[in-house]
């Protein structure tokens, strides 16, 4: 069972967001980037499957700030290989990134065919594509997204996959492997790894580098402008310390007949 | 026909959801703005009367096929791609629901067509479609245009009112036949959610916790507060994923849609997928340390404070008030 887990950095939504000087992109100069949450679930699901069935997990990412730490963390968590795709422009759209992935994966030594390519899904910065769907189409592999549970039957080379619908309903699907899955949630929360183990991985582990192809994808959309939406328009904001706020909220509850 | 606006109906398990009508309302506005017809497409099997319920459209393309009985994204994508190639619409509006989510990725990839994700609004500006897209969990928005046709738009719930799109009419229903190839993805069955101990859609008071409450212990404080106020505790997705609350307590796109009298959102950022599940609550109180959190655009009252301080303080204050 060989699995590739693809990781991506996104801005942390708790930060203050500002528009860049061009007026049509996010200013990421001072923003903290974190791993897309669902990618951590993809990696976790990959590690769980490897523990069950044997095989290997390769964590792969396009170059980005702090990506080395992320890849070493993946090694510390139990990934067997870490691969960084270098030579990528900054601020790629999802469509270009997916196209690079589709062109690069087949060129990574001893990587494909892997039975599963697990990605996150619905990253917060997807404006012009969904990476795993595009990747699957280009690699001509079956695809399913919003996945929250994967069981593999090695004897039939199939995966039984749970996909989320609305109202807590899930659909069970069967996919022929190899396949690409966009993971929404792993069956367990992503594991924690102590800093000491990450440091050890940094000393002993190795990040393999492959170069991105030069041919880039022509953009199909244009962002005219980007704005920070006005959020506080409707809410009456309460000031003071926690006790003062609590007292004021109590009054609101009484006024509205809720207490 | 070439140049028209095409709306995909959100048909799931034999029913049409509100967003179908929201998109028809939006589609009608865009079609009128462009001076073209509004067409709809409905996909499934044994659709019966459903195509006739899309009265706002001039024409309904009906893709009724046993291979489309279940929502296999790849099969639906193949079918839609055929219709789009035949009809050459200027724009295709697809509802941003979990049912259609994968389609939003597969279809533009298959057609190599421009795609605009997370559209909250679309307008005709100088004869061209311009979308307002929500990015970064609601912390940014962008005005975006496509460079080619057909432009595929993933439209979020709430772009227009469903009432506007629920129009009686007698659209021309056209049966479209398509050949679906096996995609290696097969639907097996649905798994219904386990019934929780409480049904959060029936509660008048909901104390909702998000990642910002930091720990399972603080969820307990929220539970106590809910008990004092005669309600229940619920949460955003990360809280469920962490195992702090069961899936039956999730509010939002993949969870429950709730409309309580009181909804206290503690440590919840207000991502669109959460907000669509709670925005119609009577009184919404948000507690979030980030003054720019999108939750404040739906809340009636807000406090930029640490929820791990406000929740216990509020619990004490409520207890004191009740005596
Ligand atoms: C297809 C799909 C379906 C989805 N369905 C759902 C769904 O049904 N329900 C759902 O909720 N989400 C859903 N999501 C996820 C959604 O996009 C968001 O990721 C999620 O709602 C974020 O949860 P959150 O607000 O708790 O966490 P975050 O976005 O991480 O926000 C945490 C917030 O807490 C604040 N905070 C931090 N510390 C404190 C403190 N001490 N006191 C007060 N505030 C603090 C931060 O400022 C931040 O705003 C879905 C996503 C997708 C792609
Ligand atoms: N630079 C990148 N841009 C977009 N997606 C990427 C990138 N690198 C990796 N991916 C993978 O694709 C997933 C995003 O899926 P989606 O949000 O549906 O486009 C991420 O979670 C990653 O697993």
C-alpha cells in the first residue's frame, strides 16, 4: 500500500488580513502560514492506513515558506519520504498548482503508481479550481472528495470510502485503486508529535527535491480587486472585561425574555 | 442554446433544496441582464415531476438515466459536460452544496473552462458577468471575471431569496440523453447519522463552541451554561473533529441547520459553511478575540474577548441572576 499525501500552506484565518499593494491579492508578507487543516487529516489517514496495511507514505508539497518544517514534521509523524517540489512561483492559483502537481508526480522517482493519492480538500484560498479533482482528471484516476473515512481491501484493490452529505448523512462509495481522494476528516484527529521528535527528523531525515516543470498553465480568470469585508456592520459590540461583558449579556438575555 | 445562462438544480434523494430556487432567481437576473434565456438542468433518475418545478426557467434539460440515480460526482460531471458542450451556455451556475462540491472541481477540469469558486453574488457589468467571491473563510472577498466561456460558477447559499425563484411556469422540458462511462467510483448506500441524545434543531437556546474555546474542558462550561438557560450545546466542525462533541451536535453545511431564539457562538470564526447553518437564529451573540472575524457580520451582539473567560463569567452571572 503506497500512499502519497499532498500538503499545502494556507494563511491562518485568525490573523489580520490585508490587501497587497496591487489591490487584488492577499498581502502575505507578514501572515503566518499553516498547513491546510484538511491536509493534516489527509496525512493522518495515510499514516493510519499504512499502520494497518503496511507499505509507505510519502508527504509531498510545493515549495512555500516554512514547508521544510512541515515536511520534517510529517517524517516525525511516520511518513517514509518527504518530497519538495522546487522552482514554483509564489502566489500560484489552485489551477496552476494542481497542474504542476499533475506534471510533477509522474517524474518523482519510485512514487507512482501509488494506490492512493490523498489530498485535503476545499482549501480556503481556492478561487479557480479544486486541486485534487484537476489532479485526478489529468492523471486519469477516479476521484472523490469530502471524504471522512477510508478502508482499503487489498485483495480486490478497492477502497470503501465515506463521503459527507448534508445533515450528518454519509454516502458509502467503492473506488477502484489507484485513486485520488480529497480528505475532509481522518477517522481520528491528527496525531500530535513532540518537538524533540521533529528535531530528530530534521537531523536524520532528508527532504528530496524535485524541480517543477517550466510549462505553466494560462490563467482562465482575472481577479479585478480584493477587499477585506466590513464585518462589524450589524453587531452591537460590548466593551469591558469578561465580567462586565457577562453582566451586559445577562441584561440582553433578560430584555429578550431568554432568562 | 449558445450564450444562455444555465442553472443546475440541486436534486438530492428526490428533492429540490432551497438553493435551487436561489440560483434560479439569480440566473433569471443574469439572463435578463445579458438578454438571453434562462435554462436549467436537472440530473438524476426517475425524476417524475421535478423538472416541472423549475418554473423560473424557460427550458429545462432533463438528464434522467439509471447511471445518474446516485450522486456519483464523476458521472454527473460527464453528463453535465455533454449538455454544456451541446448548449454552449455563457455561464453555468452550480449550487455550492456537499452534493455538488466535487462536481465544482471535476467539471471545469473536464471542460478546461474557467471556474469561479465561493460566489456570493454575481452581476452583469458592461455585458460581462462579474462575481463576488468569498475567500479565506470569509476574511476576504474578491471581484472576479472569467476569460472564456462557458464560465462555471460555484454559488454559495443565500445569493438570492428562494422565494424569488419559486415561480409557477411551464418550462419546455427537454429530455437529454447522454452516455455515462464507468468512472471507477460506485455508490453503495447511505449511512444515516446516529440519533443524538438531543435534537439541536429543536432547541430554543444553543451555546455553540468553536476551535477558539481551546479545550474539551471549556465545552463542559458551555454545557453548564446551556443547562442553566434551558438549551443545549453544539459546535463547529473542528470541535466535532476533535471529538469534543458528537457529530449530531454539528451546525453548518455538513451538519444541522438551526434557528433557535438564542445562539451564542464562542470561539467560532464564522466561515460560510458554519454561518449557513445558524444565520437565521433570532438573537446571535458572538464572542471572538479577533475583531475581524466574519461571525460579527451575522451576530447581533459581539464581544472581542477571550471566550474561555466570558463563558465562565456568563455562567456565574446567569446563576446569580436566577438566584
Ligand atoms: C464542504 C465543507 C463543509 C463544511 N461543513 C461545516 C459545517 O457543517 N460546520 C462547520 O462549523 N464547519 C464546516 N466546515 C468547516 C468550515 O469551513 C470552517 O473550517 C469551520 O467552521 C471553522 O470552525 P471554527 O470557527 O471553530 O474554527 P476557526 O475558523 O479556526 O476559528 C476559531 C476562532 O476562534 C477565535 N478564537 C481563538 N481563541 C479564542 C479565544 N480564547 N476566545 C475567543 N475566540 C477565540 C479565533 O479568532 C477564530 O476566529 C465545512 C467546510 C467544508 C469545506
Ligand atoms: N499549492 C497548492 N495549491 C492547491 N492545492 C494544493 C497545493 N499543494 C497541494 N495541494 C493539494 O490539494 C488540496 C487542495 O484541494 P482543494 O482545496 O480542493 O483545491 C490541498 O489540500 C493539497 O492536498
